[in-house]
C-alpha cells in the first residue's frame, strides 16, 4: 500500500507527522508532496490524502483523477465543503480506509482547451469550473456559445462560468447558478452579470462540449481559481467538456449527507429567523 500526502500551505508539521505515523502503523509507504509544486502523483499510489482546505483538495483532484487514484480530503481550513473528515478525525479516517470501510463517490472532471485558430494554446483540467471574464477592462465581453455543435446564442456579460456539479456550489453558486447533486455528469453555464435580464444559467446534459468564442475581448481564463490566468484574445475559442476519467472521492458518510453538508457548511434551508 502506498499513499501520497498532499500538504497544503497552512498544514502544520504535527498534522503531517500524524498522517505519516498512521501509514507506518499499517505498514504503508507514505510520500509527501507540496501543493504548489506537484504535477503528477507518484506511480503506484493507492490513495491521495489532502491536508488543507478546499483549495488543496482541488489541487489533489487534478493529480488523482487522470491517474484513477482515490482521494481523501482532510479539512484544516474554514469551510471544507469538499473534504470528508476534519483534522481531529485524521487517524480514524485513514484507519477506515485501510480497513476497507468506505465508499467511492465519482465526480466529473472538467477538461478545458483553449484554441487560437487551429492551435491549442492551453489545456487544463479542473474539478470545479472554468471562468472566462474581462481582463481588467471595464467593457463587457461578447461571447458566442455553442453546445454539441448547436448554436445557443451570443451574450454580452462580464464573463461566463462553466461548472461541473461539484463546482455548482462554488463560484457558480455565488454568481446565481443552481445547485446540482455532486455525482451528476451535467455541466452548467452561468453568465456573469449579463446585460440582458433574460439571460439565465443553463444546465446541459452530459456528453456535450460547451464552446465559448470570444467575439469581443480581450478576456482571461482561470480553471479552479488558479492564481495565474491565461490571456484569451478576440477570436479565441474555449472548449469545455467532461474529462474521460472521473474523480474517485473516498467517503465514509452516506450519500444523503450532501444535504446535511449544504445546511452545515452553506446554511441552505436554515431559517433566517430561529424556529420558536
């Protein structure tokens, strides 16, 4: 058994030591990786453990999904919506995994390709979303939207978000998008501050690529909130679809706990006025 421990920037050495000790007690090999310096998981890894918040989990997902490795998130941050266990439960969570007492929840991963004419300028994957917005200029973008070869329309907006079901509770939700159950394969398009009031989010069926052509730019593209945006010129096309592999998330809680998580983490369905 070999586990890969992805350490977030705020993870203390004592927490890492606890994870390493748990692996050693089970005669498992453990390899430490830094969040911002890892491009692929070590060969032969059976599990990726993320120590940090949702940002560290997103980084781990980009390593885990292409390699087909399950991922277990340990929350050391504030929200921890994507992670499965809190820091005090670290040892218990690893013990459950080593004992086979878990289930796998599969989630879609976004594959994003940026074209300038016939040239591929950038190719990225992400668990949550790709954001295309104006690059520091005050004027709106004009985006031509196509789904599965079918023209959807042209919108004037600050930008647009294409999100997975996992990403529906992140930036897309803050921009007015709907909440999707995390195991759905659908993609959602959320316009950002559109000029026309009738332009609203759309949920697209699985298996279709969504393309955004920048008719009036320039723009900037970010996948999963990456620190470094990619410049998108007028005429460039961003193609968004589902990656051929899905992310395998280690869960100990039942599937219906998603709704409990919505209430606990996001306050969904909790009355503003306390019940009498």
